[in-house]
C-alpha cells in the first residue's frame, strides 16, 4: 500500500475544505491525488465559482493503491459524491480493510450511504444528521472513531486536516505544521 490519499472532487464541492485538505496533507509530504468523477476537463467547479485542477480521473485509481479517502463537503458536491457508485465502493473497500475514511461538512452523508457508520460516532454540518445512517451523532468539531474521521464544516477544515496528518503521519508532524502555520491546534 502506498502513502496515497484520494481527495475526489465533484461539481459543487466546498472550496475552503478541499483546498485546505489538499494543501495541509501535501505539506505533510503525503501523496495526495485529486480526482474528478468524470469528463475530460481537468478543472472541477466548486460551490462558489472557484474551479480546482485535478490530477486524474477517478476511473484511473484502484483502492489497493490508496491509504485513505478524504471527502470535502459542499453542495451539490457531497450529493454528487454520494450518488457515485465508484466513490461508495472505494469508501466501503477502504473501510473494510481498516484504512482511513474521512469526510467533512455535508460529505459524511457519503459515509452513511456507503454503510460504514453503523455504531460509529460521527459529526457533520448541522442539518445533515439524517444522512448519517447508523451513526451515533456528535457535535464535536472533529470526531474520530477508529478509522473514521468526520468534521463539521468550512470553519473546522484546518483542524480536520491537521487531525488527518496526525493520524496518517504522526502527531509530531501535525504539531510541526500547526506551529509553522501559526494554528492553535489541540
């Protein structure tokens, strides 16, 4: 297994969340692959009119090559991710093998639709709790339950990304990045 982390982008993703996740994980020297769901165009439009370039199409990736999947929220981005059977399949496969699955804002609905939240503590943007099928609901800014990490929204994106670094690389690296970026973390 590689140190590769997948961040899939669907039209209507939340830009703050996606860019923060990608940036912070790359600062931690993780191999972050940003994938579009479909199409030849390499840029995916976000919910607020900011397009982000992707590295590849989702179809070019295999679960065996991934250490984690991290889903940014936003609307209709999270809904588009939830409706993509390939994304659901990757979430299920990574979760079944104990690899990290993470989602922020509205995107925990993808984890609920994939069936990986049964008995798991999870949080989301307020109003999306019904989509967290099987979860024990939490209002924490970032919720960690085994190999599932969820978070609330744009205002928690940096804390969420640093938590992912702590899990994937180690707490020392998360602390180092936090200090370098002048972030109050932990």
